[in-house]
C-alpha cells in the first residue's frame, strides 16, 4: 500500500510537470497591419462582371495577355499576363491566375466549378499581399460582381 501511494504521488508530480512545461511555449501571432496602403482606392466597391468575361480569361493561354473590365465610366481594366492555367477532376474545375502589370503585382485568380446539377459557379479574387484591400468575386441577386473587402477579412496571418 505504501508503494502504491508513492507511485501515485510520482505520477501526479509528473503530470504537473508536463502541463507546466506546455504552458511556457508562446504561440506566434502576427498582429494585422491595418496601415497597409490601399491599392484599389480609386475603384468602386462593387464591380459587375459577366460570365463571358470570366470564360474568356479561362480560355487564354499561358504567357498571353488577358484583360477584364473594371469600370464602364473610366474604361479601367485589370490587364496582365496569364501565369497559370489548371484543369482538375476531368475539367470539373478550371482555374486561371493573371498577374497584373498596372496594379503593382496584384493577382487575379478565377475558378470555374461544374456543379452536380450541371450549372457553373465561379470563385475568384484580386489580391496583393502588400496592400490592405482585395476584391472577392461574389454571386449576388444582381449577378456576379467583384466586391471590395479588407485584406484581413480574407487572410489570417
């Protein structure tokens, strides 16, 4: 009985030692930099996009120039070079990445996904890791649109 009590005491002390040492490790956390410069300040918060414009980007070849209109009023567009094309799962997912020349290296990523019911859905964003704003492709009541968001709403560092 005496040995059993000593054994139990040793196990309890070891458990406290393991727990106490685990508490000393700090979790590395990067605080969001809310002072990042805005890349898309001069553009509207919502930019309507057509499926035809997105499909033309998905059909471009690697190394070819590609463009998508951003505003009708000023004829601004996202121009760049196709740096990546991918087609996965028997063409059920098609993706393209376009790197911009005018927006300080921002990238436009678009994915076209074939749903089970035969319809298509689109996902995408325009993002620069050096800036504090991004555009995310969303499907709303009015159709597809690039919607301006805060960088840290999409990315956790």
